[in-house]
C-alpha cells in the first residue's frame, strides 16, 4: 500500500469515527464509555496518520 493510499484510508476512518462521536454525543443520554472508546480510537488513527506523514 502506498503512503498516499494509506493516508487516504486513515483519513476516511478518522472521519467515520468523528461522525460516530458526533452521533453518540448528540443522543439524549450519551454513553460516556462509548464516547471515550471512540475518541481513543480517533486519537490512535490521528497518531498513525502523523507517523505515516513523518516517514519518507
């Protein structure tokens, strides 16, 4: 997988997680454990994107 395609894949996953966080956060009674798990996953994806960008 090329660097660009890996970044695109990670970016899509990041966007999906962002949408799930938004949806969960706007429910009448958001589940804080679900929100925490999703936010940690999103952070992990962002860190992976940063690592991919840093490699030459």
